[in-house]
C-alpha cells in the first residue's frame, strides 16, 4: 500500500506507555467477562474478539514500553490510514446528503486501556466504542495477525482499521443503535445473526473505503487486495472455531464465515458504493 507523502490524522491519540497520551497526528512521535460483554454490547463488535480465541495467550505486557522502529512505522501507517478514512467518508457523506462526517478518534495503546466502554486489554483486540466514538488499537495485534493466523501486509492492517471505522459510519447513520436495540429483544441465536449482519456491513464499508482511497490517492499496489481478502478469510468464525477447537458451531457465529467476510469485503472494493452494502434486507442464508 502506497502511503508515502500522505498526511497524518489529527485524531490519533498515542497512549502507548503513557497515562496521558500524545497526539501523533500533529507531530508526536485490551478483561473480565462482564467488562468484555459490555464492550461488545456498546461497540458493535470488534475484529479482535474472535481472533482472541486463537492468540489471546500470546500477548505479553511490559511495564516500561519502548516502541520499536516497526512499532513506530505501524503507528504512522495507522495515522495515515485513519486520515484516508476521514477523506473518503467526508466526501461520501457530502455526496450522499448524510450531513457532515464527524471522524472517530483512534487511540493507540499498549497492554491495556480505559475506554468509554470500560477497561480493556490487548486480548480484546481492536474495537470501536460508540460511547466515546473511538477506535482502540494495540499495534501488537498486527504482529499477532501475522504470526498466529498468517495474515499480514500493510493493506491487511489497513483493513482492520477501516473495518472499525465502518462501525463508526454505522453509528453515525443510526444503523448500530437500531441493530443493538433489536438484538436486545432477540434470542441469543438471533442476536448473533444480527451481529453478523453488522460485521459484514463493516467489512463492506472497509472495501468501499479501499476503492475510494485508491481513486483519490492511487494507494493500492499489486497483492494488496489479496492480502486483505486473506485476512478476512482468516478471521471468519468458521475458520477460527475450527482452528481453535477443531469444531464449528454456526449458532455462535457473530462475525460471519470466511466466505461471507471475503464476499462482502470484495464487493465493497469492487463497487466503491456505500449504498450497495445492505446486509440487513437479504435472507440470512444468502449473505
């Protein structure tokens, strides 16, 4: 993914190794069962909570965090990707008549963090919290993606961020709140299906972002889309359950199968049209 010369976002707060944090966008350099449930309820789901089944025991935490050169590169990448989502969604909201796009914050942290959705550790994985309209990310997640599930590449990492920003778009459009209200009146199995619909739409929105970002900045390179598709396939519920336990239980799926996730991501990349991402009207079996 070509990001040279791209601007940094003003909405990135770097809390790695710091209780006060600093903003890298303007020049500066994931829990208990109850808390995790609160985060999931308020955030609209996150990519990390399923990957966590496979990689949660591999995180280590340091009292005195010292970023490596690769950490700093990934922090810069994250800031530039967030800036790209700001540019794309600002233009899309204007074009669609959705009002003014209000971008989310992105908090980078190491080990643990306090969010508007409660305390979280790195084991939660990247997540969006609608309570404070913020995406939370421990950059170690990207290393674990590569080493534990074989998903890597800068555009695959960008897809993670764009997916969480997709939940923010859902929040701004009222989709997230409406879905959560409906989930509160459903059985657990039906609520999981609603969650899948939310997650697949966020995948679609990530693909829309990729399409539009490439139009604006000629950012995609050969192999980028394939890397993101590989990442989407490796975080499908069926793939992760089979890898973790050797079994698959479709009633517990809450993010979508590998085939579903790759299908909706690819559709977003192909169309670049946010209006074609309705994952709520089709029958569940046709998603």
